[in-house]
């Protein structure tokens, strides 16, 4: 029987985007069906395998998309979302593979389910791009998302604080406005995709928050205080309003976590 860590590592080292999405869903399914052994005999790679395109550039060098309704701007929006979901597959897989032995089966169950969701989101967005005459990899993308994972690879609390509770929580804040803009363009299919992603991401932030609170308490720390300290140490940007308080609250991320660190 293949080891759990070996299967996760294999998915992380799959470069082709479609193949990676299938591999992530296969790992989640095989784990759920008892086809993988609870064995951590493989280390996670420092960097997952990615395709040659899209070209990765610093976030500050990314061209501004604007908010207009031209086809080029619409493609740029969906390509950006596709890249976020592609990297999110690896973020969830790495979480399970890197910290699973330390954190236990519920943690692995949760983050492999997240990885499967992200793979499904990516597939929806890749299909959307094709219907628009484009494809994932056609435009440049920024390289900042994995950097957050790399900088928190030493500590599960830091990883949980930054990836689900800052980066993914930001998605809860910005998606509703994007959704309204897509609806205004008459894009019903796009609106359905964004609604699905938003619903799933509330659950994903909830998973991260739940496990962060458990880790903090196990270390004798106050979760809100520990989170603020880790954000100050490991997040280069600022936690900016406006916040989608209702979605954050639904995910268990109450205002007493983030209100006083907002700049």
C-alpha cells in the first residue's frame, strides 16, 4: 500500500495543471477509501512542480486589470482566479503532507478535502477560460502565493495563520464585489462559479481557523493574540478593510482576530 506522504508528494510534483488537479482529487479519494497507509516516509518538496507557463512575475509587476468589461479584461480576471486556485491545490496538499503526522487524521482529512475542492475550482476556471478563447498559462501570474507557504514551512501555526486566515480570508472579502461585477456583465455561468467558490472558501477558512485555535490552545496561547503576533512576523502586507464580516464570522474568524491589525 502506498504511503500517504508518498501520494501527496507525487501530486505536488505533478506539473501539468490538469494532471495535478486529477492527482489531488485522487489522493483525497484514495485516502478517504482507505487505500493509503498512514505513513510519513517522504518529505514534501520545497517547491511544487509547476508548468512552464504562466510566466511568474513579482506581484508589483503585474499589469493592472482594471474593472472594465472588455473581453481582454474579463480573460485577465478569470486567468488570475485560475492561478489562485491552481496554487491553492498545492497549498492544501502541502499542509496535509508537511504537518499531517504532527496534527493527526482530522487535520489530514480536512486539508485533503480542501485540496480536492481547489482542484475542482481550478477545473471550472480552466474550462471557463477555454470558452472565452483562452487558457490557463496564456497570461503572466504573480509568484507571491507560494512565498507565504515557503516562509511558514517551519511551523503549522504560522502556516495556518497566514494561508487560510489571511490570504484565503481576503478572498471572502473581495469575491462578492467581483461577483456583482460579473452579474452586471450578464455572465450567469461566471456568477455560478464564483458563488460555488465563495461557499467553499468560507468552509476552507473555517477549517484553517478551527485548527489554528486548537494549536494555539494546545500551546497555552490565546488564539487571537497568537494570530496577531504571527501575522506581524510572517505577513509582509497589511490586513486591509473592507471586510466581509458575515462570511468571516461564518468561518469562525471573528472580528476580535483581525480588527485591531487592520491598517
